[in-house]
């Protein structure tokens, strides 16, 4: 396990067929790639005529903590915080009253 693996707040999740062909070194390289470029939403590996979907996966408690942080930032005296989703969802605007 590298230092990145211990400090990363997410884990690599892979779904599909022929996962056995994805080596630990390749998994480490994909995790590092996703660390380096947060604009990448996911990867698709093509293995012959099969494919493997690769993405980041966060524990549920992190979503809850993120929601609490958004609320706390919104209540800190600013007018609003607008959270932009990189997956094309409309931005979420949170004000003190929400």
C-alpha cells in the first residue's frame, strides 16, 4: 500500500468482466491518474470484447460530512455557496436559510 492509498479519501471501484486481467500495478496507475486529474469522471478498460468500468467510490459517511460542510459554509456569513457537479448536473445553490 502506498502513501497515496492511505491518504486517499476514496477507493477505486471496478465493475465488469475479466477483472482478473487488471493487475495491481494497473489499478495503482489508474488510482494515481484519477488523483492527478479530478476532471476525469470514470474510465472504461477494453479487454478483448469485454469492458471494465472504473470510477472513484466514496464511503457514505463522506457524503454526509460533505453535506454538513456545505451547510456550515453557507451559514458562515456568506450569501450562498454554489456547488458545481462535474458530471453535468445543475449546480446546487445553498443559502443560510436552506
